[in-house]
């Protein structure tokens, strides 16, 4: 339930604030417990050479193939293997809509809501050298 906000206030309802943050974030996705993309920032769509509407309702493995092998959420929590790999800053291959790919580090955060959702921040590796080095051992 949203609390009414006075007309002369600069405050926004919490869900609108969260959406504004999502849109201004560099590259973020929100997925549900089945791995379906429920939110996609402009930055994530741009990195993946796609329109937001092309990514919404798609399975996250369309962008992050590694997520196809495992369910990102198990028993209401982030999969422990994925949590470890992202915490260890292992590079992941990210698939672009145009058929190309790039290497990125991921940050995964479990959101406090039901059903369980995960926010994924995609950090593209900066230099071509980093991309080449990481692509030798990325997952």
C-alpha cells in the first residue's frame, strides 16, 4: 500500500524510487526464482545490444549462458555456487543480442521480497587486455 505524498513534496513512492534507481544504474537485471528477467535497466539493454522489451520476460541464460546450467535461486536463496563465483570475481561471458559477446564481472544481490528475486549488476571488464586475459578462464 502506498502512502499518499503531499503535492508540494519532492518525495516519490518507494516503488517509483526503486524503478528510477534501476533505470539510472549502469547495467542491472532483476530475475525471478525461475530465472526470468523481470526488470532490465537501459544500461543492461545497451550492453547487450538489445531493446529492453526484447530482454524482459526472457530467461537470463539468453544473456548469461552460465545461468542456463543452474537455477539462480535454490530453496529461496541465491545458488551457493553462483554466490561463490561472483564473490570471487570470476568473469562471466555475456551474450549480446547481435551474436557477439563480452566478459564481465557480476554482482548478485537477493532482494527482500516474495517470491524471491535477484538483482544482477553487470560490470563489463574495461580494457581489451582484461577482456582477453579473462576470456581464457571465464565461465
